[in-house]
C-alpha cells in the first residue's frame, strides 16, 4: 500500500516557520501511522522529530493530530484512513500546546493543569489500623476515569481551550472526578469549591470533542457533568450556571414534565 504522508515540520533552531513535508511510503496492510512515521524517520529523513514509547496504546506518548483529529499514532491503522493508492494522510502535533519540534509538543501546560486539581488522596484523621476497602461498586464507577493514560488527546481538541487557556481542561477534570468520587478522600468540599470557580466545570461547553477523541473511553465530558451534579448537591450553587440548572429543574417540576 502506497501513501503520501504529509507531516507538519517545525524547527525553532532553523527558520522557525512551520511548513509541511510529504513522504511517499510503501507500507504493509497492517501498518499504523506511527509505523509510517518511524519508516520515514529511519529511511528517509532522520531529522523528523516524534515522540513514542510502548507502541501498544498504553503510554500515550504518540498522541498527535491525524487528518485533523487527535489520535494515538500507534493505534491508528493507515488502512482505515486511506481508500486508494497514493492517498494523503495528514499528521500534525497535538493542539492547544506549544510545539517543541515537528510532532513533539510541550506538555508542561497539560501537566500543570493536572497538578492544579491535586490528583492525590487527602485522608483525614489518624492512620487507620487496617486497610480501608473501597466498595466494589464505587471502584467500578471510578475505573472509567482511572483508564486515562494522560495522552492529551482530549486537551488537544478541546474547543474551550482554543479560546480560554485558563480552562482546567477535560483530562484534569476527569482526574478530579476520580478523587472526588473516592470515599477515602476527605477534601471533597475544597475540591468542589475550586472546581466551581472560573476555569472549572462550568466553563465546559459540552461540545463532546473530548469524548469523541478519547482513546480509552474515559468520556471526560461525562465526568465533568457528574462533578457539576455533585457540586450542586453539596451546596456549591453560587455560579450563574448552577443557579440556571436549579431554576430549570424547578420549572420542569412545576410543569409536571419531570414528575413530582
């Protein structure tokens, strides 16, 4: 199978201008986009910069935009994108983050937002005498959020981040849900208070892009909506969007659309 791999190139140490370079490749039928990039790097252009590690959709290192959408290079089969010989496949670095070189993105802002939600447990009281066993049903609910491999695909295609860099972003909010939902954590109040401020859960526009591009079925938008419900239930109702939800539900009840 022959394809034209059109790759975004950027080298700040040269002219600093981003441009595209096309590589014509002969690939086996089962090749992935990452396989194609490795072939281009190894046999045609050793200056092409990319990031990858496990090649098994576990580490998240090879997240990139392929044909305009964030995906994992190692998980994306070329045959699923190309329908005829010589067709072009466009590869670009993930979005909403600066590019270091070619397909290598600077992930510092991504990790900064993850750190912002304090992704660790805040237990209360003295150290327990024995291990605390979390109920199985609770862990099943949290397992979806825990599947996140921190690849940055959802952040790359987040439409809110394109206009507001202060948005905490879907990956970090999904991680926050994992700890708010953990019964061992005793900081729900502080977490929800912070998450309902500017840049938090109420700034999501529910465009569904993070759900569409998530490589592990985490569904970050669903976690954000769950955090909104939890915040309202716990009394964090000062945000105009929270008041709108409460008033809307009340009007629905009065109209008997939701029952008594």
